[in-house]
C-alpha cells in the first residue's frame, strides 16, 4: 500500500467526528466530501466523516476528540495511506525489551544509546517509534506508555514518555535468554499479537541444535555445516576427535562464546583442552578424556547433555591467529536480504573463540582477505556473501514469525571452503565499532525501520 508523508494538525474548533483533508489529499485519494471513513493508528480505529478544505500540501486536520481516541502521542509529520475507505496513519513501530531503569536520561541503561540509534536512523520515514517493556502496557485501555526520543520545545533531544497505541510492528530486543523466559515477556508477545494484531519480527533466541538440524538437512545449506552431535557421550567425543583431530564442546543454548571448550589430541597421548577460565584463557593437558570431562563439568556431568560436540575447522590465520567473519544481514524495504557489513575477527592469544571479550581483535574484512588470499580475495568474499544469503533464505522459511535481521559467524578453512558456525537472531553490533564499518552501522539501524514499513504494509 502506497503511503505519503503528511502533516497532522490540531483544529480545536473542528466538528467532533470530522477529519479535514486538504484539497491535495482529497484529489490524490479520490475522497468525497461528507463520506464516512475509518481512521486507524496502530490498533486504534474509529469511524469519521471527511471534510475537504483548501490547500495544495498534504495536511490532515484533526479535532481533539479524534487525537484522544486514536491515542496519537504527538502531532507533526507521519505517513498516511487511503484505500477501501480506510485512512491509515503511522505506522506505529516499537522495540520490546526489558530492564527499565527508571532514569529519564537512560531509561534502558547502557542499551538506551542503541535504541536511540534505531529511532534516529529511521526518523526521516516519520513513523511513531517507541521503546517499551511488558510492564508499560495498559491492557484495559489497549495503550502503551512508551519511551520516545524527540526534540523538546528548546530544540534539545531527549527521552520522553508518552501514551501510544499498540504497535503495527514490534522489533524484539529482549537482552538475553533469561529475560526471554520471563512469563510477562511471553504473555506480552502473545497478547499483542492476538489483541493488537501486532507483527513481531526476530522473536526469541535461536537454539544452536535446532538451527543445525534445519540447515544440515536442507539441500541449499548442508555443505556449510560442520558435523555436530547433541548430548554427546564420551565415546562420541572420542570418535569425533579421532576423526577430525580437534572438536568444540558448546552449550546448545549459549551465546557470546561462553562455556566453550576446544579439545585437541596430543600426538604423544592424552588431550589438550582450551577454555575461558574467569577472565583469562587457559590450556590444560589431560591423560584421558574422562579426566578432561570431569574437570570441565565436575560433579554436574549431566550438564553435558545440554552441550553439543562439533567438528573442529582449521581456520585461515592472520599473524598466527585464527580468523572468522561476522556477517550482519537485514531485510530491506522490499523484503530482500542485504548484507550490511562483514567484519573479520582474529582470536586473542590462547582463546577458544574470536570474541572481542576474550581478547579477540576486530579487523577490516576486505583488507584481511587481500593480505591472506591476494588475488583470490574477491572470490572468497563472494563465497562468504553467497553462503550467508543461502542460510538466511533457508532459515526464514523454517521459523515462526518473520526475520528481519541476522548475524552469522562464518569461517574459511585452509582449502578455501566456507563454513557456518553460528546464526544469531539478536546479533551484537560490535563490528560496527570498526572505523570502516561505522557508516554500515547507521545503514543497519535504518533497515529496522525500512523493513518495519514493509511489514506494516506502508510501502
């Protein structure tokens, strides 16, 4: 549905049930003076009649009663579309999260700056865009007391709390699995979908094993997936080490590289195990696999059933350090996947992963590819990009609800074969801290609004 940016203006003396459209809009939409129409903002609707007035600008004049009934948080510019005698305003977009601090300057703590970037990046599209937690929903009135980032009358930007309708589209940014499992979060998502007809994208966190099963069985992606087993026995781990020389033990529901062990076979007998121990990277040698597992899991050996064992890949190296790539993807305003940025990550000394928090370094991917592969660099980058798009298209067909953003950890081995290690539905944004990717970070934030407009049927 085509929409245009219009200006909303308050007319205190206008007829109570009338919406006044400029001549420009009356002609563009083919409206008839006096006809009855439905007006909608988010989940709020009402019946009104149309009154035409002079003016060659896209202006909509509203009486106070309509502003109240639609719970319009503020007046100014927004999008509007007209079809089948329905006037739609907005759209209303929102970020669902947890962790409200009560601070007007940082209502969501350190994540306030991230949410601010999302809102500002999409501002020229003129949506009503706010951030909220489940506790801010008024189910009786079917409104949300959300946090907007706006200019005040003095021209100063800041967070301000205003009442708004349920959103057309929700971008879920619940910070972790623990928060996601909270009853109020799950109930909030379900009720907003059912009562508010809100569309939610990127719901929940991915389970590593579920993603593995979906991708390793699909003809478009099976060649990208390392061999993996869930809840491995010691014999399975032993077999995998014998087959590949190196394996990874990973929590099936983990993130941020936490709780990962890398196990390699000692040619002289026994096993080496690398892992993160507190704030340092550790390397231990064990005479037997049984002793290694006992050291890793102690008396809680049942924890291994929440782990998976994965084929180790001999990654390309830069300055002696293993390197993989974080690929950040978004759906654009047409609903197509776009690769916004690729960052190269080199592992820290003795680290199991390439995460920055464990000593890893963020590098320019094009520069690193040139240094490592020389004239083959463009081909390798194309292979990485094609693999990421294949994974995104395959995965979105197998999950509940739409996906609009993905982060992938992709590796290239010494034979130039591309491997997928992980897919994240709540990807971190650390690659955009690199100077070469800062502009890409802004484009990434903007895609949140663009894809939301698509979901809300405003394009």
